[in-house]
C-alpha cells in the first residue's frame, strides 16, 4: 500500500508500508457463505496432476497420510499436495458454479522452513494468489469467481527457496452457487 503524506511544507514523500495478512482473522465474505448449493472439488477427478514430490492425496496430507491439520485446525476434505504442484479440473458445464472457495496452508507435517504460494487459475487466468504462506500462518481463505469457467487450476509453488518440507493442503475446496 502506498501512502502519501505532507508534513511541514511542500515536500512530498512516498512510503511503502508492507501489507501482512493475518490468516487467523481472515474470513470469507458473508455472501459466499450464503450460497446454498455446495460441491466438494474432491468429488471431481483432476484431468491433470503434476507434483514435483510425493503423490497427490485426497482427504489426507501427502507426507504421512495423516488427516489434515493446519496449526490448531483439523480438516476432513481436501487435497494433500507438495510444492510444486498443479491440479487441473474440467468443471461440468451444466452445473453453472459461481464461486470457488478453499482454505490453504502448510500442513503440520511440513517443516519449519516450508514456504509456498497458492494460486487459482480460471480458464488460464490468475484469479487468486495467496502470497507467501509459511508454517506461521493459519489456514488461509481463498476464493475466486468461476462463473462460466470451464477449467479450474490449483497451483502450489515454492517461494524460490526449494521445496523441502513444503507439505501444502487445499482444504474445504468447494464449488458454490
């Protein structure tokens, strides 16, 4: 965020204030939670699965196969991934889904140096980017408008520091309308 201010006279200065997300305090917009038709993305089979390490797991984290756990929260539905990963889904055209929602984070099975970025693409266009997520972050909500979208892609990328311990979970991945 850029803030411009004036103090004593005509001189101006631009100051960059770092924006830090506090996932523990973030929630989904209320109108998303009011959508009554929900389908778990885990009910669909991905048409593309690419992971640099560990196989994709469904409803379990990918390192040891334990239930999902991101900080103090437990989750039962989702995809257990390891950076770098890419999951591509063809959305059923006749179902007219409007929004994609999920929570994402580093599973407790990751290591202290783990850091990833979660990205969502709709028909090849980036529609959501988590920014850097580490073991310090709680499960972070992500959402994207998928109205009219045919292909949904979920990407977990490393932060340029290697993939060691990057056990990344997409939990509660829901299609909504």
